[in-house]
């Protein structure tokens, strides 16, 4: 680790947290699978209930384990582990019950699993490419210093919450466009696509303003360190400015997923990952020499928005303007 990077204590804490939360990975896979089922059925109330109650449980256990039992970062990881398995069970059990009521069998079908794996492989590549981008960003933040890493994590927590709000628009647009394509109404599907993208942008404006306001007044909730609070305020301001673009892109992303345009998304997200990582490495090495940590976190969030979000926005916008994705969905119907 370079001189400006994170010291050994941060690495030790990271390992403790990872060692606790890694056992929650199967539960989160169940959550993702069940979320996909309920989103496809347009029964998103249960996913909202699971997310809200899971967050409340996680928060309560964090307070108990960290401040009550003094377990430190390990307690935070254990709290997350328990919350993940809670959400996995809360979502999986209703999904199994619903499947049984509809006459579906719980027995494993190798042919069906292989078929689903083949259909889902492009989505797996898409998700893998996006995860590479996010993991690379954490590495870059670590190389820019302990306080930059802490500031990034604070902003990232708020950013992920904001993206969940934007995802609600994407889900709605996905359902509306899919309904029109199912009825073979291309013109109405086009209209719904445009309206959904605009709605995503408007939601992005609202979420962006909220993020900027939170950065100004709520930074002390993320860290007691004044320098980190300043970095969180700066990072949230940068991210808030770019949120409308993210809202527009997220809406189109959901619509293209709903239309089954998996191969295109896998290819474009992979290309985005290549460009993003290739650009992030020299940017990080350059920013290490900057004396101002505020400018370092500005660079980091600008890279995320111009490259990770911006390139995907260009690809999705170009795709949405054409008819290939709609024709593909209609031919598959």
C-alpha cells in the first residue's frame, strides 16, 4: 500500500467484516432470485417490506453489537449477516409457497436449470462487469487515503439508497413497456419508453437535491471526524449534480432488461468496465499527488459519473432510439 493509502488497521477491520459477512452470500443470492420473481409478477410490496424490515433489523443489531456488546467492526458484520439471512428467508418462503399454489414442483430439473443458466449468462456477464467497476472504485478510494475511503463509503451508502429510489421508476417503466410490447403496440411502447426516461430524470433531480441537502446537514451522522465530514459533503454535492443522468440511464436500463435485450447490455457493460478501469488507474495515480483530499474525492465521483454512468447512458440512449430491441422482444414473444 502506498504512503497515502490505508494503514494496516483498516485492512484488518476490512478482513474482520468480510469474514463475518461472507457467510451471508447464499442468503443474498436468494434475495436476488426472489426479487426477480416478485418483480416479474409485479408484486413488489413484499420486496419493499423485506428491504425496510431488514434495514431496521440490521440497524438495531448494529447498535446492540457495536455499542452494547462492544464487538466493533465484527459486530457490524454479524448484524449484516443476520439481516441478510432474515431477508433471504422472508422472500424465499413466500416465493416457494406461491410456486406450490400454482402447481409448480420444488424438485430440481437439470434441463430447466441449464436452460435458465443459458438465458441468464449474458445478465451474469453484465453484473460481473458492473461489479468489477464498483470493486475497482473501492480500490482506488483506498489508494487515495484512509479519509478519502471513509468519505467515499459515506457517499456510496447514500448513493445506493438513491439508486433504489431511481430503480422504482425503472421497474414501473419496465412493466409499462413490457405490457405494450406484449400487446404488440410498438408506438405505445416507444411513448412509454420516452415517458419513463423523462420520469427517471425528474426523479434524479429530486434525489440529487436531497443528496446535496443531506451532505450539508447530515454528514456528522456518517463520521465524527471533521475532515471526513467535509469529504462527504463534497462528494454528495458532486453526486447530487449528476443524479438526473443516472435517473435517465437507470430507467432505460430497466426497460432494456424487461425487453430481454441481455446480449446488448452484457456487451456494452463489459465495454464500459474496460474503459472505466483503464481510465481509473492513471487518474488514481495522478490524484495521489494532489495535496487536497477534497479534490481527490471530486475526481473519484466525477470518474464514476462520466465513465461508469455516462458511458452506459450513451449506450442505452442509442439503443432506445432504435427498433432492434423492440423487434427482438416481439420476435421472442
